[in-house]
C-alpha cells in the first residue's frame, strides 16, 4: 500500500510536485529492501522513486518491461534492478491518511475490508481527490497501444482475456486464462503488453466480478479502455 501523509522538510517540491503531501511505501521485494537499507546507511534518508514506466502507459511488472519502457533513456551508469516478476501485478492501494479517517484513493490488493478487519477503523472509499494528485488519478491511464474493450462478447480477430471458466468466443485469440482473481491481477499488464508485441489491435476483457482485488482490476480496465 501507499500512504499519503503530510510531508516534512525532507520531501522537497521536486519529490512532491509542489504538493504538501507525500506518498510513502516500503516494497516487499528483498532486493529493493536491501537497496533502501544501504542507501539509508550513507544518507540517513529515503529514496524518491517514480514508477518505471512512461506516463499513462501500462505499468511494468518485470525488469524486461522496464527496459522496454525506458531503456533508451538510460545511460551506461544507470542500472535496472531485477527482482523477478511482480507477485501482485497491479499497483498499490493508495490511502490518504491526512484527514480524520483514512480514504482509499486508488484500490489495490489491500482492500477496504482488509483495513477495517486488521485495524478496526472505518475507511472512506472515494477514488478521487481534488486536493491530492496521485498516480492513476487521471481518467485515461494504464493503456496499451491496442484498444481495450470491456465485456463485449465477439469481435473476430481480437485478443481475449477472461477467467479460465469463460469460454473463448469463436474467431477470437485467447491471450490468457487465469484460474483465480489473484492470477488475473498478476498477468493483466503482461498480457496487454504481449498483445501489443503480437500486433493485436483490440483486446476484449471479461472482467472478474466481486469485491476486493476484483474492484482494483475493474478500476484499471475502465481507465485502460479509455485509451491514452
């Protein structure tokens, strides 16, 4: 998860984009944690790290994705840390902690119900915030080059993504058949990237129903379907 908090003097305008808040998170990946630990030893500070993809496009979920996204902009001294493929696949839950109650600005793997059960506090789910700018808050986001179409049954020649128990419509190309919602989230972006690599111009996605992580997936697909 990403926590939005009031910034201190440590987080300057170059980190926050001039806002009086900052997003804080600690990755679970051991390589990333080791990097943070070593950096703290020499700086007694934190690392400012934007997402490793170009604005509005499909998020990177592997080192190869990062290389494809921004490799041409890196010089010989800059490196990509390879921690393997993302275990969750979609971006973190963003929680605004600057008010009297926490507010979910962007859904992710940590759901409103998870927070309520673990912390015994009420959580507001708003999805937008006029006073806070955050990643994924724009109407169009997470979009591949191909057109993403949601819940339309048959488009001949289009790619198709749905849970394994949904049959592939005639004339469509099955791109993935995740067996669980968790797997759906994990392979969502890599599947959309693969469609672009295959030269597929349209991808039909049957969204998973339900609460929790399914909400986060539908949120991403809604924005992706609006294009770049």
